[in-house]
């Protein structure tokens, strides 16, 4: 399975493929712009061409984009919601320009307005963006969340609730984050708990909807609802938990990327650890 990490785009998005390869990544995740700012300079055709050529040159087999942390597609604040939708549509267009098929995002936070309203607003936001985008080149991947505060999407049931309200379900998929799932109460650490988790995912969403995995250990305990990533093997999920995932043949074609706290300083080491967990068949 392709293993990789979230790499920075400092110096330009086209620098990411080389950086990823230097860290021994087969696949990668990037932000397509500064994730803490609403606006970004438009991507030029030259940036995009260099990026795409870099993927080929450095043999990065899959890329996913994570959207900006500022975006909240469930915001009850009209102005913030409008800003979020515009920014999200822009993320979709940037992904298309870069030839990246998957855009990963946290569904949103209802900020006190209630779970049902929040779920509805997220689906409306996605329908709004998809109708304006007008192409099926970019798939929107709802990421499972830890459920901190009023953040939605911390159960397969909630994710399915959003999916069911979409005008076009075929343009959406799921990103499974190990830390978030564990903090949300899915025990991926034991083989039995992991199996049950995948079964539930399949029941609510269909395992064919799973498109990407975030590999993060968890600083918080099972069900803690804490979104605190930890280095692989040093948290509550531990190496036995990651062994369940990297040996699951149902997931073997999915891009799996690290978003662990030490970033590029430790990714090569962590990828080596993950690869050592793969059982030779
Ligand atoms: Zn994640
Ligand atoms: Zn997280």
C-alpha cells in the first residue's frame, strides 16, 4: 500500500513531490495554499505543470489535498458560512488545476446550533459547491473527526447522515483518521476492535467509499474526543493497532499519510516503522 505523509509546500506547491520522495513517501498530502489564510494567489498554469511533472519524476503515486482549517461548512454565522463555501469551492478548483482527485476536509462544527442543523448545513454547503464546480474531477472526502467540542463527523452514522443528503453521493467519499477514530471511541488497537470498526464503516457507508487514511497515533485515550496526534507507536493506538491497518488487504490501494507532530523531522523514521509492520505473505 502507498505510504506517505503530509508535506509542506513552502517555496511553492511544485516543490512538494521532491520533498515527499526525500522522506521516502510513495504518496503525499498537501495544502494547496497557506491553510491559515482565507485568500491565496491563484495557481498559475506553470505551477501546476511543474507540480504534475514533479509527481512523475519523483514517483509519487497518489496525492490528496487537505483543505484550510478556517473553513467551517456547518457555521451558523451567515458571513462565516458564505466565506467558508467560497473558500471551499476555491479549494476544489485548485485541486482540479493540480490534477488531484481527492480533497479531504473536516465536515464542520455546529457551534451550538445543534447536531441536526449542522449536518444539514454541511450537506447544503457541499451541494452548493458541487453545483457551482460542475465537474466530477474532484471527489470530496469527509474526514472522520475526534468529536472535540461541537465538531461533527465523529461517527460513521453522522457521516452517513451527511452523505445521504447529498445531491450526488458519487462525488463524496471518506477519509479515515486513526487518531480521530480512536478518540471518537473506535478501538482500532485490538484486532477485534479494528474488525468491528471496519464492519461498522461498511454498514453505514460502504467500504467502497473509503478513499484515504490518515495514520496518526493518539495522545488521548479511547473515546476521549481529543484531537491530539502522536508519533506512530508512542500513543494509545500503538504499533499493534497500526499493524491491523497496514496488513488489511481491503485497504491496500488507499493512500495512507502521516500527520504526526514532529512532521518532516520524523516522517522517514515513522514510515520505516510502519513498513516493518507489514507481514510478508
Ligand atoms: Zn487527519
Ligand atoms: Zn487531527
